[in-house]
């Protein structure tokens, strides 16, 4: 028995539809992998830069403590001035925590929906 043209059409359409669904699934996986890799790359870069910044601030703080200690004549007072500066920075960050949080969330959302290929 030979197949009718309708059966051949539906069989061909079914195979094309299956291929289309497989290709769309692969595209979705590739887009998700691209998105995750861009987010991870940005997070690793931020961690590396944050680590470098930490050590720069650490050594500048030690240097500032000795500098203010030399100016005031007391090492304890010099390091207390540096600690007071960090307490003020901490209080400012606590007051601005909602704005900082929003800006971080916006940066993540922009990264997720950004169609550019570069970081």
C-alpha cells in the first residue's frame, strides 16, 4: 500500500516540528549558558578587584594610622582616627543601604537582559 499525500505531509510536518522543538531547546540552553557565564565572569572580576582593593585599603589604613600617630604624638590616637573614619563610612553605608541594594539589583537585571556579546 502506498501512503496518501496527506499522510506523507503529516509525517514530514511532524519530523520538522520535532526538529524545530529540539533546535529551540538547544538555543534556550545556549542562551542560558551564555547568560550564566557572563554573570559568573562579572562576579569573579568583582571579587578579584575587591580583593585588590581590600589590600590597598589595608595598607593605606596602616600608613594613615602611623601618619596620624606621628602628627598627634600617639600611635593609639593615630589608629583611633583611622578607625573613626571607617566608622563614619560604615554609618553612611548603613544609611544608603537601600539605594546601594537597588543599584546592585539594577546592574544584575541589566546584565541579564543585555543583548551585547561583550562584558
